[in-house]
């Protein structure tokens, strides 16, 4: 693996520490070995001709790539995932033309086969009226934060509990989405659009993309949204992205440049300009005021 990707995030525990924990009854069923986030990583390539002693989840949220598992090749596109099994030769890599953004993790445990068996081939998890993509990203951040403290046993136990829920959100997708379907009551046009915006808040959606998703022309879509909310759809989406960025600034110790990347901004300086325009202060000033 080529290391040192721009704005990458990753955490791992050495096997010597994992061996201390893996016999614990709350850790042994399912536990994390390594976790990371790689944004728009060109020339990313990994090959394991002998396989590994852990399973690996790859969740592609932008761009595309490929996986080859035990001689079978698969494409992995935006909003799809695959779970690579242990003890099987595999390789994977990012597209040169559309470098992927991936969330990934390595896991082991007595219950690992349950998740591996249900995720061996790429599965799509596209946004829809009952999807919970942003909730899943929040789960990832909680898992990441807990694992960063996992040199302490109780945090390792909590990481294992978070990992159960996170993996279940993939392989038990209908059940995971059913919870949202039960909770939602307001199906007005603007609320469906706002839900879609929330589900894509980490992406740079254009007006045409949103309008096309709802099968309207840009002008008619904008008119409908404005009539219900009093604001243009793109202005709403920008404010939503800044609101989410504020949460990261206040509730995490992520670098501001990393937050810009996670929120889908290619240029940290542009992120600062947009943030300042909406909030009246720069991201660094906001952090000093609010944390």
C-alpha cells in the first residue's frame, strides 16, 4: 500500500495489544484491528496474494475502484461496499480516472464470518427517502474516536460494540433503513429534498444533480423548493454543509483541512471562504470561540 495520502486518517493497534484483549468475552466476538479514511486516493493499490488473517470492509463514497477476490474481479462504485474475507488472495485499487474515496476497516472475531458471508460481493447503498447515510458516517466517527482510546480496555470493549452496529448497518440494510421509515412522518416535497441533502452533505452536489434526482427541471425544482422553504436549494445545501462542519469543529479534534476534505471541498481555502461567508468568522476563529 502506498502510504501518506493527502488528508488520510488511520488508526491501528499492534497485534501485541490485540492479543491482550482478544480473549475478553466482550471483545472476542468482534473487534477492530485497523480503521481509516482515504479521500480521492489516486494510484492506491493493495495486493495480498496469501490473504490475511482479518476481514476488511471497503466502503466507497465517491469515485470508483475495483477488487479482485480469489480470482474474481468486481467494480466498486460510489455508494457501494464490499467485505473482503480472510485467508483468501485478493487485490484492490482505485481508478486512475475517478480516484475513490473510501472508509475502510480490518476486523476479526468469532462473529466475523456472519458479516463476511453477507458482504462478499459489492452491494449498493444509494440514498433514498429512508436511507441513513449520514447516521452511518456518525457511527464511523464514534467508532474511530473510541478506537483511538483503545489502549484502555473499556474503550476497546466500546469499540467492539460500535463495530457490531456499524457492520450491521451494511449487511442488515433493510432492517437498518426500516427504523428510519417508521420514524419519518412528513413526506412533503421540501422535507424529502432536505433528507436527500443530508444524505449527501459530504458531497459537492450541483443544482442539476439534485433536480434530476427528483425528476424536475432546475427552474421548476428551485421554484418548488423556494415556495416551501423561502430559500434557494443551493443556499440551503451550503448552509447545511457549514452546519455539519461546525459539528466536526466543536465535537472533534480533526484538523480544519481534514474537515474540509470530509465535507467534500477540494480546496481548503475555498472551504474557509464559504464558511466565513455563512458564519461571519473563519473556521479557526469559530473553533477558538466555541471549544
